[in-house]
């Protein structure tokens, strides 16, 4: 009898945990999903139209919590934004940063088998140069579509973890990506740093802290190249 009781309680506990797990996903109403899908579509098409991108792309929201990322299919130009990364977005600029990066991969897809195969955003197989290129071009796309490109630094600093090495990953180190984005904005769109609306944002403050050494090296480089005495945050 004891054994049966233990089994009964064990079953009850298992079923309870399933009930909780199930109710977690029920919390998301179809109305909310529709609203998010609409939001993603609006930002995606705004970026395409404002940049005169003539290639067809579709934008899909995937409610999977576990994937903190977005991706681009190199065979269908489908751009998927996962719930895991969407949860981190605090404004349209951050969402536009992620989508502009994926759209940039989408623009490159179909172009030759090597480029096409690898243009999706994947941790292990995206050659570094395509990631840097996608980030920089995303900054241009954002500015042209009316978004603040500094948000690219915010979202990258929030969700992209830092691997210990990058010599065996084809994917670049996040700190290098962050610096490249910073340098690109600094050089091409300095007004966004001179009048930086994210200056007091905790994720931006953290970027300033973790990139201090690299930023100083970059400032030195800028100083020796020009007479301009600029120090943008
Ligand atoms: Zn990518």
C-alpha cells in the first residue's frame, strides 16, 4: 500500500509540473502573438522599404523561449525572430537592430553557394567577415529607416555571450563585434554618439566599462589621424 501511495504522489507531482509547464504557454494569448507578429512585420518592411531593398523577405515570430536569437534562411529568405530574444527588447530600435542584421544576411543569400549557405546567423558556421559586414550594413539600414543605431550595441551587449576564444569558432567574439559597431557609428554617424540617448542605459554603461581599453586605442588612432579633438561616449 505504501508503495502505491508513493507512486501515486510521484505521479501527482509529475502531472502537476506538466500542468504548470502547460499553463506557462497558455499565458500567451493569440491576440498577443498576433500583435507581436504585426510588430515584427512592420519593422521588417519599414527597413526593406526605407532602404530600397528589392528582394522579397518574410518575417516570422517563433514563440520559442529557449532560443535567444534570430535567424535567416538562406534558401527562402525567411527571417525568424524568436521569443527568447524578443523578451529582451525594450524599444523598436533594439528590435530593428536584430532585424536589420538578419535582413543584411538575407540580402547576401542566394549569391553563390558558399555565401548563400553561410549567410544565415549561426553560431558555428558564419564566417566572421559576414558577421561584421551584416552588423555594419545593419547600422546603415537602421539609420535610413529612422532608428537609432546605438541600439545595436545595447542588444548585442544584452544577449550575445562572450566566448573565451575565437580562433576555433568561425563566429567572431562579441567584444570585437561591439567595437566594430561602435567604430562604424563613431566614424559614419557621430551625431548619435555626440547626442547619445543611450548614455545612461545600464547595458551601454556596461559596454563602456568592458570596452574601455579598446575604445582608448581607437581614440588614439582617431587623434593621430585628424586634428579633431573628439571624445564621444
Ligand atoms: Zn548574423
